[in-house]
C-alpha cells in the first residue's frame, strides 16, 4: 500500500468515527414547540360547577357545564352546554346565560355559540331575554357583543338586529344594524 491509499483510508476512518454517533442517535420528535401536546387538554371535568368571587368577596359569576376541557398551552377552556349566572352590582337579580358551546379565555372573556339565551331573573326589568347564535361576554366589565342576528325581548316589545353591543350593568344596548321592532299593547 502506498502513502496515498493509507492517507485516504485513515481520513475515511476518521470521518466515520466523527459522524457515526450522530448517525446512530434516534431522530428527535419533529413536533415544534409541542404543538400536538397543546391540543391535549390538561384536565377535563363532567358536570362541573364553579363559583367565582370578586375582590370584595361577592359572587361574580357561577358556571355549570356538562363537560369542560382546559387547554393550558392554548390559553382557553371549552365548555359543552354551559350555564352561566352573572351577578351585576346594584342589581337585585342576576342574569342567566345558556348555550350549546362556550369558550372561556384567560382574559375572562367568554364566547358562546349555538342557541345562546340570556335571561333576566327579574320580572321588573325592561329587557327580559336576549337570543343569538353567537355572543361574546367580557366577565370583567360585564359587556357583551355580537355580530350575528340578535333578538331582544321585553314585556311589550321584540327587537331584531344584526349585531349589537350591550352592558349588563348599565342596561344600555346599541344595535349595529336594526332590522325590526314590534310593540304589543298592554
């Protein structure tokens, strides 16, 4: 063997020894940042009931859900058949909210979808029910909004609108696109 053959053989063995450990290690899982793990709920509950209080120790809202799934990495909680009771300061009776589905985000904003109904628990209120297929409620400032068709009913009226914004504390409502109002005689 001549020097060139020996040099090439030594160089080949050296390269083989350097790269052999990297070729032998298993390939790492290719899911970037645990994206698949994010879609696995951190915890689940059935027939969940929870009561949340404000800083003064008063009941802020209560929630019941047939099924709940919390996703920590994604920052939200999914509810099936949620039922919320929202307590408003300076109002004797709370508001009761039901829907087929709900998503609660970390900033205390809940998006309710499919057959959303908000009912006042008092008979004296001007607005008794609000119905829509989509409604977003900010639980901190008790405001709500929707860009879907909305029906607002009271004792002697029915208002239909395409979208609205409202405040449960002040009972002020703004219609984005008023469609129709019906009044009935007392």
